[in-house]
C-alpha cells in the first residue's frame, strides 16, 4: 500500500491557546497514538491533501524534525463545520507484528448483465473495514459483477480472503441489481442466446442431408 509522508514538528504545549495559535498559522494539531506514549505534533494543512482528499486508501509516514520516521494510519479527522478546514487529526502507529483496522475502497470489475437489461445497480458498500497486518493491507478490494443479474446480490461472504479479515457480517450486501420499470428479465437474454445456438445446430444438422441429395 502506498504511503504519504507527513512532515511534522513536535508540540511542546498542547493547551487551547497553543492549539489556536497553530491553526491561525495554517497548521494542524495532530496526535500519534499506539506507541509507548502519545506523540503530539503539528503539520502544515497542505501536507494532508494526498492523504485525506482521495478515494484511495494510504498509510502515512510521520517524519519529525529530529529525523524520526513513524509509520501510521489515519484514525480520526475533524473538520470545521463551516469552512471544512482540518481542525485536528489522530493517527495510530503501525507495527509489523500488530494487526490494524482500516477502511479499504471497493472497486467493481466487469459488466453486469442485470444492468444491461435495465436494472439499477446499487453500490451499498464503497468501503469495507478490514483488519490485517500492515504489509497485508490491500490497496483496494475487487468485486466482479460480470455475473450479477437482476435481483442478485454480492455479499461479503463471497470475497473473504486469508490475508485479512473483513469486519462486517458475511451477509452484508456490497452491490445489488434491482429491477426497474424499464428492465427485462435476464432469462429472456438467455433464451435469445440459446435460440441462436439452436439455430446454428439445426443448420449444421441439415447440411449433410442437402449434400446427399
């Protein structure tokens, strides 16, 4: 999984006055949890653009002024209710031998026959909570919809993987195709295909008789 580097400076003071001063200077107060003790630091707001404003999942490398580099995942983020400026970010430190939980995006692959027949595709889970060792975290989870017909559902139980644990019930729907007013039954398409195959077979069977005449 790709990592985004966040260059930060450790904070000496964590009070309200110091925090307000940081925000006024265009910096974001942050805390890194998971180690022996929390590490308080700040970083310029633009440092977070590739980590926060993206549909992809990334880990982070917190690079402090003293040269220390710490691997982490974004745990929580707070935005201003009016301006949407980042107010505070919590990170969780990664260790190679400790599983971590992260939201992983779902990518759909293929063309659904149900959608071709006019059905409505309902993408229920665009991200899935996954627990895994850091090196086994996937960049995304692929779901093949090439056999998804009208009325069909692809659930979590169909995409289980030995490398990670999906933290949703097995019956959780990821993607569905519902009937619409303009949809036609999928079996009509099957009948057309079978009819075409039957016609070809009949032509093949008649050919020897014609040759005999």
